């Protein structure tokens, strides 16, 4: 065994000591995640939803918070989920179907429903100051069309957005169209990843397996863009490691860290459990600026693939660039778009 490898192993031992006896402690945490789970209340609570810290780019935070409260059928987290699903918050996005801007209005819909949100005298589909208010206004208009339909008014509004108000009225709720039902589930699931938790969030049942996978990769050399494939020599970058760890337990995450942030709700620092993904950024107001991710193992440490020239290892999470965390859920991961 070479001197470099010995140095790495010494580093693991030091880090392991800090989290109370290294790998043995990790395994206790993995087992303990299920014991701790029994003491936690479930999910994000109902009622008005505030945005999670940094979940929306800072340039749009105030707009989404304001216009997301335009009517009872929407809320800021739901509006954020729609914008993320439509464009990934890209104000210059354009689809092959000619949908335009951050809210992906097609020209005919914009002509009818676009509003001058910033009061500057024009209605510009490429300007988020107009497009975000227009998206909220259009949602509320659709909600008014289906307000007398039985069922959840928000789900009926989303169904009207996808299938048209007539279909919702005809079927007395979300119509039996697979595309529409999937759209409603996708947006309402994504909503949880933009909402600030008002209660403790459930632990992931897959957490232990994801940690076990990452633990087996300790000491593996970092590779930018690495997915752990044979072509990559079994090497990973940070989000490649987290993606592979959760794929090992049947959950498919997006490839990049700032999209992985939206794979579930966001526990506070003092609510972290092993298996949570932890994120780091130079801009603590903007989840789209996240540049690093690791898998939390407890005791203030994570397993991560740090950078070129380093190996997968234990690192502390309490650094000035700590952004926040995500408790990965299967539905949350499935809801994430793959083309933002």
C-alpha cells in the first residue's frame, strides 16, 4: 500500500473519530435512522405555505411570494413548483411548441391572459416581472372557472390548466386522463420541495441503503462528471455519487446538485437525519447556485466526493457555505423535470 493511500486512510480515521469511532458509528446511525423516525411527526403541514430558504432564485423570491397569494387556490410554493417545472426559472426558455419565458406561455394564451405585472406599460412574456404575475393570474382565473366543481380547488385548477376547465366541469373534478392526473400529482409533489416545513418531515425509508452505498465508495478518487461507470473507472463527482447512492435503492435523482435539492422537503439543520442530502453554495439565497452535495451520516458529518485530486471521504457540514438539506422522497424525485 502506497504512502498516499496510507495518508487517505489516516484522514478517514481522524474524521471517523470526530463522529465517534468512524464506520462503526456510521452503521449505528444507519440502524438508528429507523428508531429516530418513530419519534418524528409526518410531513409538511397544511395551510399557507411560505417558501423554503433559497428555494427560488433571489431575483424572483419577492414576486413569487407576493403573487403566490393572489387567490386561495394557489400559494407561493405551488407557483414556484409550476415555474420550476415549466422552465427551471429560466426567463429565456423556449420550447419546441413555441412556449416562451419563465412561465412558458404559448403566444395565444399570452395574448389573452398576459398582464402588465410591473406596471411599466407593456406585457412582455420574456420579462419575469410580467410573466410570473401572469402565471398566478391565469391560475386564479382557471380556479374561478371550476370553483363550483367538487373536490380540492387547487387540484381542479391544475387539472384545468392541463386539460381545460370544460373537462374538469364535465367529470366533476380531475378528469380521468393519465397526462392530467400525472400533471396534478407532479406539481403538488414538487410544491412540498419549495415550501418551508412547518413541522418535522418524515425520514426516507431508503436512507440506510443510500448511506451503505456511499460508505463502500470511501477512498475512491474524484472525477469531474463521474457517474461511477466502468468508463469512469468507478469514479464520481459529488452529484454523481449522490445520484448513484439513491439509484442503488430504486430512486432516480437528476444529475446535478441544484436539481437534486428539489427531490423532497427541506429539514432544518437540527432535524437532519442520516441519508438526507446536504447542499453547499456561494449564494445562500439561490438554490440554482448550489455547487456541492453530500450524504449526511450524522454527528455533523457527510460522505462526499469533494473535488479534483481528492477522494470520497467524511467531511463536516457546518461550514459558511452550508445551504440546506433535502430529505429525498420517491414521489419527490419522480416529480422532478429532466430537462431544466
